[in-house]
C-alpha cells in the first residue's frame, strides 16, 4: 500500500495542502481530466499498435480490402467523446461558476500589485505588504489592481489564480478551511524581480484576526477607506450632484448604488454596479449615462484623481446601503 501511495504522489502534481473549500473539487476535476486523457491515450495508441501488427502487410502481392466507411463505428466514436466532453464541461463550469460568484457575506480585501510586491488593505484601512491575514472559515473576496504592469495572483494551496491589471479591477475569492501559512506567487512574468514577487496567506482564528485588525501600528492616518471617501465626497464636489438619501439631484443617488442594476441611455446593455462600473463612471464619466439623467453633466476625473482616492470613494459608496 505504501509503495502504491508513493507512486500516486509521484504522479500527483497538485499542491499537498487543500486549504480552501473548493480545493477538493479542483483536484477531483484535475484528476478526472488527467485520468480520462491517460485512458484515451492508452486505449487509442494501444489499439493503433495492435492493429499495426495484426493487420500488417504480409507479402508483396497481398490484396488490401477496400473499405469506404462505417456509419455505426463513426457514430460511436463521435457520440462517446462528445458525451465525455460535455461531462467535463459541466463539472468545470460548476466549479468555475462558484469561483466567479462570492457569497454576499464575504470579507473584502483590496490587493495592490506593483513591481515587485503585493499590498493588502483591509476594510478598516489596516495595510500590510506581502502578508495577507484572513480568518478561518470566512469567505474572502479580493478586489485587485496593479500599479504598473500585468501581474497574476496565485495561491496554489487555495487553488486560486487571477490576473491583476492596471486599468480595471479583477476579483477572486476563497474560503480558507485550514489554519497556517501558504505561499503567494506572481504567475505572470512582470520583469526583473518577477520570481521574487512572493507573499503569504496567513489563516488565523477570527479572534486573532480581530486583534490583527486593531493593531494599526504607527500609521499617520488611521481612518478607514470609507471614512477617507466620505471626506472626498465633499472635497471633490460629488455631493453637489449625488445624494446619499436616494433623492434625485443632477446625478443618481449613491444610496444602495453598489449591486443595483443600472440601465443606460444610448441603448447600452444594463449592468450591475460593481467596483469597475464606479471606477469607469468617475474616470470616464460620459461612458455610461444612467437612463433619464442628462449627458455631459459630470466632468471626467481622468488625471484628477488617484487610484487610492477612487478606492476610498468606492468604499464610501459601498457603505451607503
Ligand atoms: Cu508580478 Cu510577475
């Protein structure tokens, strides 16, 4: 039995730790695809070799039977692989769908990538480089952006990998089920120190996580992004056109904005308001005009606002439930 399991381990390329809820599903899917591929390879190549020997030409004047085609055989070799592919697609889609849709109660952490480090900011403003601390058993949604080039956030033990870009937010989420420290890699070549762009996910108990958040150290500004955003809401003049109580001013209210379905002028398809939608509406304010509101009322803030300020405003708008 021992030699069997060591043989298995030699062929198991997945990381040993299954530290998130869907790690088993990802591993099973991987094993299924790998085994299906091995089975098909052995069956096809084996049959091919057998036929090559069995039906080889035995003499110079041997007559070869003339075969046109065989409908039944062709149907079988089309239908069976199609069914296998549909099954693989189904299992893949179920897991993919799960990875795209975080639960509503997910904890949100902002991730910023740059050459060559990761920075993590929690909802109260607690910020740490390279080390992402999360509580056990709590779904965590990561809102990611890059300050420069394309990076990719990869935590093998959690089975998550997602590109990180400079012109939009990308998202991923996981539910950690194992205490401990797990590697973070950058898995998109991003320059000289790409290979050193490392970090760790530290899964702790919820008590330890609460303590971690409280310990802000010697930072100059202990406000949360939402509090900073509240100040920007007035300083940048958003308050002149966007109410917080749902009432209609020049522009749409910020109340219950995030997560709501927006409909637009100019026949653009409706969209659920997420971080990217708000970011776009600030930077390129004329891109999508909400139905019944005037075009051209809002200036574009491209070049007039920093990414950190946008993030603070998004946090503030999110807090207006
Ligand atoms: Cu960042 Cu490679």
